[in-house]
């Protein structure tokens, strides 16, 4: 190799090293919507379908995904929970550090047994929460959740129009991100994996 070729090879190697260093030093870009300023997530005190009390502040050390929905939902809810199932599968052992929480917006029909049968179809470790009307209203208000009954001629009875956002709580208990409906499991997975590694 002559001197000119050696200089070219050396320059290419230096550029490659600079590129790697730059890509590693770049700040992570979230796929979900970042919530600023950073603040603690509003407390949630409800009951899982198995009667076990759930308190959000006791979930520190885990990334918590909160989704408001109902078991008779024809589209948004099963799609979102199916995406969570894919995220869990991709996370592998790290799924143990992630909590998926489904909170009913239809407490009149969503009994604990019905919620249990529904959420565990998607994953046995998913939580399905309910509570008294007053307890639920407190949580809806704290998270800005919209819900409204809509009459329907379907066999399932009335439908419930509701907020389809996923709320993401980081390991420190901060309300960190929201995922809009339709973002896709791959994008959610990348953001969750990043938060787990922080």
C-alpha cells in the first residue's frame, strides 16, 4: 500500500469513528409525545380484577403503560392491547419491569370477572382496574379522560366514545409520554426500552 492509499484508508477510518461517536452521543428522539415540564403522574388508587389493590406510586422502578378502555369496545381497545402484547414479547425478560394497566371507562358493564376474562386473553400479567364511580371519576379527571355513552343498534349494546391515548409513566413515577392511537407497537417498544434502560 503506497502512502496515498494509506492516507485515504486512514481518513475513511477516522470518518467512520467520528460517525459512530456522533450517533452514540445524539440524544434519544422519542416516538411518543414528550410531556413537559416533567412532573409526577397523578396518583391512581383502584382495584385489580382479582381484588388486589393497585396504587400507582407503589409501581416505582417499573415503566407503567396506562390505557382507558372497556371490554365491549369493538376496535380501539383490542387493537391497543394486542400491540401491548407484541411489545411484551419483544421486551423478553424486561417485560417484568413493565406494567400494563387497563382502566375501565364502562364500570356499569365491566365487572371484575369480565375484565379478568378480557385482559388476560392478551397477556396474563396485564392488570385490569375498576373501582367505585367516585374513585374512577377522580382518575378520569386527573388524566383528562373523555368518555361518553353512544347508543348503538349492535348486539353489544351501547358504545363508549373515549380517550384512546396511552399514558407512559417512567421508573421514577413521572408522567413522561403519551402514545396516540395507531402509533404502532414498534415505536412504543423503542420508547419503552429506552425508558427501561435509563
